[in-house]
């Protein structure tokens, strides 16, 4: 959906970034999208050099929504 990069200082060597999505985050996204709702989770990752110094910060917003064929049907209750 969108992303931004905050450059903190120039990278003078190889750079590394680790992206982590925990099971808890996945469960939360699943619950928010189970009936076809849209979800916009945001993640922040630090890009580091070989010495572990942060050279930039990446902010990423994703668009998550189940395809129609995978959405759970809402329970319909009949009123007598």
C-alpha cells in the first residue's frame, strides 16, 4: 500500500535488514480479515551496516484482504 524510508546516515558497507512477522501478528491479521474486511498492518524495520549501526528506517504499510472464495460466511440468524 505505501512505504517510506528515513535515511539516518550514509551506508559505507554492506547493509542488512531483518523482517519479522510473528504468529501473534498473523493471528491478529487473520481475525481482522476473516469476513473479508480490509486490514492495513504497519511494520517498521531498521537497516543496519556490518557493525550494527542503523543507517535507515523503513516504514511499510500493507493491504491485506482475503479473496472472496476464502472468506468465511457470516452466520445468518433468523428471527421467528
